[in-house]
C-alpha cells in the first residue's frame, strides 16, 4: 500500500500460500474473502451509506474474530513440527469459520444479502 500499511488481505494471502495448511483452510479463507467482498460491495452501493453505528457494530463484532484467526495463524506458523501444528490448525479452522459466520451475521442484520458459497462443497 502506498501509505505503508499492510493490505487487509495480506495475512489471508500468507495463509493461502503456506504449505502448512490443508484444503479445509483454503476453503475457509475463500469463504472469508468472498463474504467480506460482498459486504464491502453492498456497503459501497448502499444509499444511505453505512453510518457510524454500522461501522462501530462491524468493528465490535468482527474485530475480535479477525484477531482470533490472526492469533491462530501465528500459532500455526510458529509450531515447530506437524505434531504440534495439528491442534493449532484446528484452532485456525474454528477461528476462520467464526469470522465467516460473524461477517454474514452482521451483513444480514443490516439487510444485506450475503451468499455463503462454502467453496469446495459439491452442493454449493
């Protein structure tokens, strides 16, 4: 980014490019990027635009969920071997799932239709 800030998707890209994760994590990262993009696009089109209360609610609900998957990823990345990485990978999957569901919940409570594709599901 021009101002020196890291792109908000940088950590998700790092997770996707890692050899430490499995297919389930890739699917969850895809879900997270998808629902976040849908919410962002809807918010940009929405008239009237999102107000301060909407932004505060989003930050209060989603901020801790983002911190949880970021923390889980740091634990996965720091694990010295597969055996110690396994429980951290489960924690990462749980944190990513909760982040996806949290964003979907915020969007739907604001009347924004968000489709949850569940990447990789044969029925979705």
